[in-house]
C-alpha cells in the first residue's frame, strides 16, 4: 500500500492560513445563529411580541438552514465549496440589512430567513475545504480550531449586539454593525481565495474501509446507512438543549432568580466560552480513549446535572448563572469525540453529503425546540427550560451510544 505514503504534506504556514480562514467563516456563521435572540427583549418592547412568536423566528432560521444544509452538501460535492461560501456570506449582509429595516414581525421573519439561508452551507463547505486543503497530520487540529471558532462566534454575538445597541442608542445600529462585519469577512476571504480553493490538494484523508458504501455507488446510497441517521439524531437531541440555553436561558434566569437582563444576557457568552474550553480539552481526550461514546456520556451527563441544579432553584442567582455557564464545558468536552464518531460513520467520497445531512440534525433540533421552550417560558415555567435541556442531553447520550455500536458492527462486515 504505497498510496498512503505518497500523500502530500503542505507547509505549516499554508495549513494555518486555510484553518484560520475557515475558522473565521465558521465563527461568523455561528455569530449569525444569534442575530436575533440577544435582542428579543427589545422586540417585545417595540413590537409587542411573545416569546412563542420569537421562538418561531428561531424555527424559521433553522428550518431554512436545515433544508438548505442537506441540499448544500450535494451542491458542494458537485460544484465546489468556495463559491458557495461567498454566497453564504452575502446572505448574512442581506439578513443584517433586513433586521435593521424591520418594522414588525414580518421584517424579522425575512431577516431570519435570509440568515438561515446563509448559514445552511457552512458545515459541508468548511469540512470539504479542510479535508481537501489541510495535511492529514494536522487535520485533527483543524477540526478542533473549527469547533472552537464556532463557539467563539456564539460567545461574541450577545456582547456585540447588546454593546452596539447600547452605544448607538437603538437596536438598529447593531445590525448596521453586523452587516459591515459580514462584508469585511467576505472581502478578506475573496482576497485570500487561493487558500480556500477546494479544487486543489485533495490529500485523500478518506480511504476505502470506513463504515460506508463504496465510492462507485449511487450518490444517495449513504442514506441507507443507519449510522448516518443515528448521528443525525444525536445532533438533534444535543442541539435542542443548546436551543434552550441560547434563546431562553437569559429570561428564564431573570424570572427564577430576579437577575437583571444586564447580567443574564451574558449566560450565552459564558456557556459558549466554557464549551470552547471543553472542546479544547476534549480534543486530547478523544485522541486517548477507545470508546468515544463513554467520554460523550460522562461529559454530557455532567452538563445535564448542572442544568438540573439550576432548575431546582436551590443556588443563589449568581451561582445559578455560573452553573448554567459551566454546563457548556461538558457539552464542549463531548464535541471532538462526536466529530470523530461522525468521521468513522461516514462513507468515503461523500464528505459534503454526509456532513450536510448529519449537521442538518442541528438545524432541526433548533427549529423544533425553540418554540417549545418559548411556550414553556410564556406559561410561567422558567425552570422547565433547564429541565428540558437536561432531558435532551440524556437523549443525546443514548443516540451516541447506539452510533458507536453501529460503527463497531460495520467494521467486521467491511473487513469480511
């Protein structure tokens, strides 16, 4: 087998440049996940909306993103990742303009739809570029940087949006700022487009022998694999918990503990920064454990336990805020092991399609969970937000365990 030794290795500088640019794009996409939620209280004040209605804005975003993400995987595999990435960032500029110009619920729906369309291709785009441009020996570091950049985007969104709204004296100024940011990222990627050209440098990370279908099969053959749909379900459940935290943890903490918005609004920032730290640690853990599902189970169980303590009402307000933030460490710790499971479950030659389909579970989880948790908050059950988030994490643990069983069961069959 001489093909493995013939795999080219790019200079470190080139790998770092590609990883950095993809990370910047990924962080921007996660920032735009939260284009609207941090300013929900302002929309309630100005437009008289309920949390159930605001939850449907999140649903609009992720329904469009989920459908688009599954479709984008095929487009990326056929036409390439780079032009799709440029179009996605252009949608973020338009989404910001729509939000800034909104004078009611309809305008916010348009903004959510455009942002969802822009978000849809990022995972198939990012992983395609990384898998084709980054040397095999540095691919694990690329995955870690990719995940951390997304969490940093989530963490930045409440700070930036609330900060710009305060500085400008109105929430519309925040969306002028986000439009400028998306345009600047688009301009930088265009200037550095040679580093993200996925038509060059396919280093053959994916070789036959994984848990999947042969390369010559029908493009939809991978949909017959149980492991693909189990990975989808894992993303669905774990993301439902994230939807609860991102959209409704702040007002829920305010109602339960009497904390001001100026304090609770940054629970998302604390959660995602903790998640980034957990992801960094999880990268080392995933490289050293044989049973990935076990590390996922422990990490997510700890996060669920912390959320249940917050739901109980026992701690003080400041401690509850800290515990809700620290729960992010557990979900982040599970992240690298999760990505490794998906890689093991993916058939060769279908990177965009598999990642598009599996990661659309993230969108579906957000889309369905947001109105449910919004309804719970509207009906005076703020603690149910944290109980529900903990319950969905437990379901994610179950899904990960079944994925691991499927992947291990596929290996002997392929070897035979």
